[in-house]
C-alpha cells in the first residue's frame, strides 16, 4: 500500500462556519503585503449533478485524487488518500504549531512502513517544511517518504530582530517598559535627593571662605595638623 498525504492551504481548514465558508475575522483590516494575502482555495466542480458542489482538491473523491489514482499505483496496487487538516489560520505561529501534528502523522506512517508522498498547497507547504525541519532537528529520519511536493508555497525568510524588545509579545514589551521605568526613576531620585550639600562647614571648606565658614585648622585633628597650617 502507498499513501498520498495532502496538506491544504490557508483558510481551507477547521475555521469554517456551518455553510462551509470561512469565518469572518474580527480583527481590524490592515494593509498586508502580497506574501500575506490569503490564497484562493483550490476547488473542483463535480459533474453530472443538477446542483454542482465544490470539492476541495485534497478530498479523496476529488477529480485530482481520481486522476492521481489513474497514474499512480502502490506496490500492491492500493493507493490510500490521507488528508491532513489543520486550522488554516494565516499566521506563522499556527503553521509551526500544526507542523508537529503533521510530523506525528508521518511518524505513524513510518511505523507502518508504508511508502508515502506528501503534497502541500500554499501555506500547507509551509506546514510541511516546518515538519521536515523538526524531524531534522530531532535527528529523525523518514526513510519511507518517497517525495514531498509543494504547490504555490510562499517560502518566507524571517530575520531575527536585533533588540530583545522588538522580539517580544505585548506582555514581554510591557514588562520591559515597566522595568526600565523603575530603573530610570530610581536613578533620577538618587541623583536629585536634596540637591548639593547645604552645610556651611562643607561650603566653607570647599569654597575657601565666606560667612559661617569654619577655618581649615578647626577641621584638622590637633595631633595631625601642624602649627601655622
């Protein structure tokens, strides 16, 4: 038996309403780059029905799946179609999180010793790429994987920000700001307590005279200071 594992793209996963459409986000609209724009879902229309329905490409009864079965056979003639479903949220955090679930599925196929191919569309390819990175990081090999394929996947290159403040989330940034505020406030308070010395003795000693100044001889110990100094 051979297995085809499919990984769908953004907005084609679990976050759907009862009508099958994507839930509307409550987040305010903002300008996004071309790489961040949502990708159109790949769907197919079934033939011979009075009311055509949309069949996602990763479904086992899609035209794509049927065509693959015509062209590809397993060792024993059996080809299994296995789709991996994730949230479809358009965020790097979500894709990295679900990559662990995909890797767990691949490990289960490895235990079955079934040859398999993984196909990822759009950011489903990103989920697949993160899963492969996790496998490599843990030193795990996937000997039964015959190939992995990505279609229309935007591979993003992220640069680590220099400053710790820029890397943190809202809670981390708030903690850093509070810490800096406390440090700066303490420094200012310690430098400005009562200003410079106001004692006349020190003013006379440092200033060299003036009203209320204490003679230098009076500040010296009688056993140390010499007469006339």
